[in-house]
C-alpha cells in the first residue's frame, strides 16, 4: 500500500502493479529466476527505495543499482585531488553540497573547511562564476562533477568567464558520459542483467538513439523513463514485455521529454567546450572516451593546466564495497560495513554520502524492511 499511496490514480496504480506482477511471474518462470533489472540513475534508485517498490516486487523482479550516481562514481584519486586543491593558498573551491562529505584517504572537503580551507557550496556553475567575479583576489575552482545533464551548464560557465574576461575562474572537470560506462559494465559480465532502466534527463541531452547499442550489441532491452513512480513502473512493465517477447530494442518511454536526437543545442555546447578522453570511474576503472576534458581553446579555465594537477591512483577505503555496488554485483546490505561502521553520520564510502547513492537510499528507506 505504501507504493499505491504515492500514485495519483489509485485505480490505475492497482492495475499497473497487477500487470507487472503477472508479467514478472511469467518472466521468472521463463528465466528460471527473477528478472534482474538495473536502474542506471541515482534518482531512480532513491525513488524505488522511497516508494517500497523493490519490496513489492521481491521474488519476481530484482532491482539493482548501477553507476548512475555522479558523486559515487568519482574516482578516489579525483577526490584526493579535490582535497589537495582546497589546501592551495589563495584558492576557493566551489562545489555542489554532495561532494563535501565524500571521504578521502585521510580527510574530506568538509574536514578541510573546518580546518580553515575556503570551500563554498554553490547551486550552479553560474554561482561559481559570480563568486569569482565578486572575489577578484582569489582563484575560484569549480568542481565539475556530473553526467551529460550538468556538463552543458559548466560549459556555458566557462564561455561566460571567457567572454567577460574573467581570469580567476577555473573548472576541475571530472564530468563523465554514460554510454561508454554501460559498454564497459556489460563487457565485464559481472552480473546477468535482463534489462536496463535508463535515465530520462541524460537521454534528454544525448537522445535515445545514443543507447541503441545496448540491444544491438548485447541483446538486452532497455527503457528510457522519467522519475515518477508511475514512470518507473511503466518502464518495468515495458522491460518485462520485451523479456517475454525476446525483444532487445531500446524503447523511449519518456517521449514527451526525450527525442531520438536529444537536445541539439546542449550537445553543440558540449562539443564546443569539451572533448572525450579516458576517465577513471570508481568501481569500473579507466574507461576510454568516457570523460569530458576541456578543449585547448578554453585551457585558461582548466584547473588541471592552471595548477599543474597530476591525478594519482588512490586506494578505496578499507572494507568499502562501493565499487561492487556500482557494478550491480552486490546490494548495499551485502557490505559488512553497511549500517554498522558506515552510516550517513559517519560514511566510509561515497554511496552512503550522496543523495543519489544506493547505500544512503537503502539506509533511509529500506533498512527496517531488510532486517525483517
């Protein structure tokens, strides 16, 4: 009933869930096990946990989280570099709030701020540009973390800084793009995924055609969807249909937002300001052409160049299994630290920190359910 209470139309919700459960039973019978669907978006993970949908489909559909939380997939070496930036004299680090508490090897941005480092939480890249304009005596470095959804705004911020002659603003870009990560994940074969739930906001930029390769190359169906519970149930329903029909096509279940070609203007801005190169992902390692690196024409706004940054490889926190979680190999509750040594108050890994992290979602919404 917790799920149904969140649906605007109770009657529609009851019918949808009945259809899904019936199809899931048939799919499980055909597969010889529950269908495994991976949501490739932290917002979807949170919505699924908050609604109780995972428990409602227990035994029929297994919902696994993938590498869809941008904070969580930021590599440990990049976290150390960010902490190092905050220690440089004359530097102010501007960041989204989720990055503040991500643990590094022996510190975090939150601890550095408590020790006197100049670290400001901003709500958009434009805020960071304004911060630099208002403080000409300091170097403002914006931490560019995110996927195709946030990167266009960061690109525009660099163009704005260039066009206004701003000299004290740079970006440390660890932006990533989703298709190469999914290729890497599916190539690994760590988990038998029967279908993927794709993030509507990413696809609104890339276009649904950017993910056609999933069905064409791997024979796995995928569904682009939005973020309401009805959207998610609809995508599960669509994927179960495809499993039963042995149809591996990627479908667009978010057509009122996502077009096949995506947002042409946003993609143009990305191509103008970034080029793709190798990037380190927590849990997935180095993935070719998965990072957005700042073009030479905007090198004056690239923190890597301005501060001569060299990013080193850093080990994961002892006992932390965030990497396996981001690959869909385990559930949060499979980690021995979950809810014991790793909590939102004292996180060991980033998946317990971010509002889109699977561990944080499980801890907040599903911990009692799992304990039963």
